[in-house]
C-alpha cells in the first residue's frame, strides 16, 4: 500500500491557504485539504519574539508527492520561511486510502 502523509502549513491569511489548497488539488498532489483558524502563533523572527494570527492548512497526500508539495508551497507562499511539515499517517482506512490515491498523481 502507498504511504500517505498529513502536511501542515501555516498561512498568513485564509486566502493564501485557499490558494495553496486549490493549487495542490488542481495539480493532483493532494487528495484533500482542510483549513483551520485563525490561530495565534508565537515565534522568533530576526531575533524578536513575534505574535500573529495565522491559518492552518492541512493536506492529505501520498508520501511520494512530498517534494512537489514542498516546492509548490515555496513557490506560492508569501513567507520567506514557510512552516511546512509532514507527518506519516500510520493508520488509514482502506477505503480512504484508495480514495486518496484515486484522486492524486504520484
């Protein structure tokens, strides 16, 4: 069975998150996108602790598409250093995995 990942991306606005989600789905890199937020983020940037509101974009994708998803986010995300991380999905129902693979290209 093909391994799936859950990709988490923080975005500065709902519009940016929706644009990335749409691009990933249109390119068939991800089967599904979920958007949460706003959430409060705290982080150090250029030596200063910052706080801002962000939106969390979740993409479910085949592990083989990680590099393409990462490249897409780097290309369209407005941050200098976008937070994009992926976690392996260790337990996925057979029907969901089949649906995800049917709706993506690897």
